[in-house]
């Protein structure tokens, strides 16, 4: 498995994720990117369901982060980016 760059958001369900590790922020991968590509423009909010806790929250452009992750082969990009 190799690591790749992805646009991610951090799950807002802190109570659930902090139970396991106080210093952990759960990253939800949205779509693959590279090290220099500018963030995609989001018109309005983007609804994202957490792959771990199952909660859905709305995110804005300012919530997008670039992260280098190792993902399983079953990764599917978020519907807004397909």
C-alpha cells in the first residue's frame, strides 16, 4: 500500500472520536489530489458522512485539508467529486 494525497475533512463528532484518543482527529478522505493542486471550489456546503462513527455533517471550503494517507483499495471518492 502506498501513501497518496487526499482532500479530507475532520469529523465534527469529537465526543465519539476523542473517546478512543484525546489527540486524534478522524480524517475523512474525499478525493485524491497531489501535493500542489489548489483546493476544489465548493458552492455552499458539502454533506459528508463519517466512515467511522456514521454521523453526517456539513463542511465548507475552509474545512478542506490536504493529507497524505494510506487508503484501502475499496476507497470511493465523495459523490461531489465524481
